[in-house]
C-alpha cells in the first residue's frame, strides 16, 4: 500500500472523495510527478520542484503552491481568502480545477 492510500484512509470519510479527486487530477496532468507527504499533507513535485501542496479541512480546501506563484497570479485569487502562501477554497463552492491547473502549470514551467 502506498503512502497516498495510507494518508487517504486516515482522513474523515466526507473528505476522502475530494482528496482522491484532487490527487487523481494532479497525477493525470503530471503522470511523471512525484507524490509525497510533506508537512503531513499531499505534496506533488516535478523534477524536485514543488507543483502544489493541498489539504482538505472541514470548511475549506487549502492550496499551497508557494508564495511566488500566488503573487504571480494574484488577480485570479480575488474571490478567495488567501495569504502569502495559501488559498482557501470554501467547501460549499465547486472546486476551481482551472485555477489549480494554472497554479500547477506555473510551477511546472518556472
């Protein structure tokens, strides 16, 4: 059993489907990327460079693409709560996979 499955099984059932969907989506975009747990959350790297970290919480999904990427794409974040290194996507909203793709692509190209 890989560490993703172990991580997933340790999460609340109501979080598992979105965690699996995010993981599957990222891996389909970047099949050559490396998955690990860093800071105890899912982490995806391409050529040892961060694509994205994420975690699913009770009320939001946290995306952690790195502060430089957030600064570079600040205009896309106006509808979300964000800080220097994180974006919070409310759980009651549909997940913005297009935003996730922009953030990951930005890190993959830099």
